[in-house]
C-alpha cells in the first residue's frame, strides 16, 4: 500500500499520527529453531537467508502483522522478525570480510553487545531492508514503515588502525552509497516511512562529552540525507533513544540537552524520540520546542518498552496532552520509546505485553486527539 497523507479533520486540525519504532519480540519457537540450526553448524547460521528457516520467519511475520492490525495500529512493521541478529547488524550479518571482535556497546547492567569488525574492502551490504518490506506488504492491509540502520552506526565497523589498501575515506564512500541505496529502495517500494535508527547518537555524547563524535555522526548521516528531495525527507525519520536491551540502557544518563540541538540538524522530516522513560519529560519537551525546525514532526515516545507495567490508554492520553503544551498538534505524533526487542534473542518482554502496550498507544493517542479537536 502506498503512503497515505493525513487528512484534516472537520475542525481543521490534522490527525495525530501514531507509529511503532519497529521490533517486536520474536516468537519463542522461531528463536529455538534458529538456535537449533546454529548448533548443527549449518551456514549461514540461522540468519534470514537460511532456506531451512524460511517458513518459521514467514509465520512470525504473518502473525506479527495480524496482531498489529488487531491492536488497531494504523501503521505497522514486520516486527523486524528477520533482522538477525539485531537492528544494527542485519545488513552485514554473514559478510565474509568481517570478524566478530568489533566495537562493543556497554549496557547499564554490565552486559555488552558487539558489532562486527571489517577486515578488508570493499564494503557492501549483504542485504537491504526493502527485502523485509516486500514480505510485510504481502500481509499488511495498512501502511508499512521500515527502519534501517544509520551509516554512523555501521561506521564503527571500520577499525581504528585502518585497513591496508582500503582507506577510511573509501569505506565511507561505499557505506554512504549502500545506505542511500537502501533508503531509496524502501521509498520506491512504498514504505510509509523510512526510519533511520540512530541510537548511537546519545551514546556518542557519553563516549565523547566534547560533542565531537556526535557532530561527526550528524555530518556523516547528513551526507546521505542531503541526497534526498524535500518530498522524500517528509517520509524519512530518525529514531533516538538511550538503548534498550534486557531492560538496560547504554546512555540514559546523558542529558537530552547535549543531544537534541545537534539531532535536529539532521535533514529529516520526522523524529522518533524516546520520552516516556525519561525522569523529567517537561525538561525534554522544552528542549524539543526550542530546537525543533518548523518542518520537523516530532513523534514523542508515550510507551516505555522496558517497563513491565502495561500503560493504560489514559496514561498515553495524558502524555500526549502534556506534549501538546509544547508542540503544535500538526507537528506532533506518538510512538514507542524504542523497539520492543531490538536484538533477536531478547525475550525479556513477551509478545502479548508488547501488543497490549501498542494497543494502549493507539487508543490513548485517539483519546488525546479527540480532546485536542484532531481527527484520530
Ligand atoms: Zn531505540
């Protein structure tokens, strides 16, 4: 289905759009099947290209979209069921020119997740996310959005001591071309939105409080975004969050005041900002109000995926009403703070809980839209 415009309501206000971030916990039987295949040593290790696993992946996607639609979600994703082994590595998993000992992301509970390290050039994606979109759009009756990983995250694959015969500049050229190709393929296939996952933005401030690393990430991502027309950018978004894995984060202690002024320099029309889990939402909303560009729509996080408590529709309504004090309704949207399972093997949240929270987001956004005179 092609992207749909939001129609003004009889009262003149545009609707308040609501969208998921992307990931839904994989069904336990899919995780078990992938683990079995890995145990017997078959290649390519249970990833989404493994023909033996195709029926299990297909069933997971079908069920995910059915449950999204049952929850009333006006925009759905495939739940990132085929993103193996996570939101950041799906495009490069299984590349022969990588080693497993790459950049490590440290989480607040002490566990780490590692990226692969590039061992030689040239750098190419192994798969583009529009392949996931193809499958999802076969099942969906409503618009489908697609998340892709940022170039700045994948730039961490290039080793600090360089690669003989393949300079960092060559790598960056290849990386930006692959990323731009991926976004264009998703847009051309009719993705409702293409969301660039930029969780490493807030992490960059933690790693380098001077802001230099963050600004280098912003510049890099803008090299790609500047290739798109203003019309394309209205369908391109950026997601920021403090990381979400096993109820832990990697950069929640970084004040949004250090991130958001730079974030809004990104040439994108939509921003998906984790907010529900913040200790002082009004502080964050004040910063957003101050630095948001006039044409940027802000999807505020109204659901905390890592919180085992299921929010009520009234909780969500109140959070939207709060955000509406700081942002014009026609540039406001709602989302979840993050995906519910950005990493493949994470079952700390059940599918039932994830969809109950999504239903609360949809209903609560509609309640607030009613109060604000916008069409739900
Ligand atoms: Zn996130």
